[in-house]
C-alpha cells in the first residue's frame, strides 16, 4: 500500500477537517496537563548555589576590600555580600538612579567590560571622611550632581577595588583589571545590549552610621568562558597550613634518593646471557665520547662525563635534562 496520498485523498481529508468530520490535535494543553510555559530568554536569578567558586570570589573580595577601604579612610568599615543576581542589562540600568557613580572597567584575558556602581550616599560619606569629617554626614542626594572632587575620590575607591578584584580572581583565572572611564548616567554605561544577561553582585558597606552599597556588574558573556572553573570548589594555597608545607619541604629536601650513572644499554637474548663467561665483552651501543646518562630514581635528570675527584671515581655534570626531547647545556 502506498504511503503517499493521492490528490483526491488530500482533497477529501481537507473537506473532512473543515466540516469537523475528522478529529485533529490542538496545540492547547488538555485538561489535567502539566505543561507550563517557559521563557528561554530568562535565566534563574539566583546563581550562588550553582557557581560555588563565584561565591568564594565574592566573599574573599568583601574581606579584602573591607581592609583596603578602611585603610583608605582611616576608619573601620564593615562589608558583606548581599546577593548575586542574574538579570537583563536594561533591568539593571533601570534600577540605577540619575546621577549614579558608575565606573567601567576591563578584566583582560576575559572579553568585554564590567561596571562598578557606588551608591551616592556612600560617595558623599567617603569624601566627608577623607577630608577629615566623621563619615556620617548625610546630605540631600536627589537631583544633585557629583562634584569633580567627589568623582575623583570615587575613582580612587574603585581603583582599590579593582586591585583587590584582580587578587581574588587570579587563583581561579588570571586577569588584569583596567579602569576605563566614569559615567553618571546609566544610559552611557552601556557595557552590554539591553537584552543581554548580566551578573550583578551587591555588597553592603557600613561606615559609622552610614550604610551604602557597591554593585559589581559583569555581562554573562564575560565570565562564560570560565564557567567550568566557577562551578568547582575553591582550593587555594592560602588555605593550606603553611607550617605543614614548610615541614614537608624540609623532610623532602633531606630524603635520600638513588642516583645512577648509566654507562650504556645492550639488548641480548636469554641464550646469549647464559653463554657469558669471564672475559667476554658486552657492546653497550654508545661511543666512548658520548656523555653518560644520570638517572635519579630511574628518571633521566642529567648528563655528564666520567672523572676523578680526590682519588675517587666521579662524574662531571655537563647537561640538565629538563624534559624528554629538551636538554639544557651547562
């Protein structure tokens, strides 16, 4: 039987559908269906649990920048991570007031730009503290532009933050942070297209009676190449007991290893082996002018020539075998 419908069969089928004589399926979910709409353009907002390394980076940054910030103002400050959200960039822009203290930067080795947003009242408190105030001065910020001094002081804070950001990222992925420019209007801080997804990490800083926020915004495309690294657990050299490392190093340096100077190698059969008698000569397959291979625990490490030192047989090292196929001459 042919699986291809004839023209008459197609016409009959269309007439049956139009008259309702032929049942058809519908795209609408039936009663009791568990089908739910899903927007593939949106991601989960909370990603902290999915990227444990990012949590660690943010936590270490808050600890490091707290000390930098306190030293800069000569006043004790507290800092903590509030949240890490993934949102559309236009949504992030709409959440920023005008004017805003926005600072665009690059993380070289990763493509794209990021932005650091400092809450206005925190900028005013920083300037007040740097110039001898208590750091708790409050001012009306609605509709107030930043002065040149306030912009300069905010940039100084951001430069310190970028140095600390570079330090906490480097154990995970080597980056070099570079300051690009400052903006006060979120519309001019377009580090991504409006529909692009960004990661916005919010930090809260307490300075005296004043509390303000700093937000680090990175497009998802910037960190996407290192997502596998951000999904792993953090293992830093700084978390290792350094006293234990020193003891281990001392013990290893005192451990005796076997070093053998190999005259040469010969391949023989078991029959020939059983035929050996005193006085027989074994050809080693190497010339008398060739350097000897020196092995440490069976691994070639050096090359040298036989010698005599203080009446004892010795070998003079002439080459260091760095790895297979590469020799460094001494």
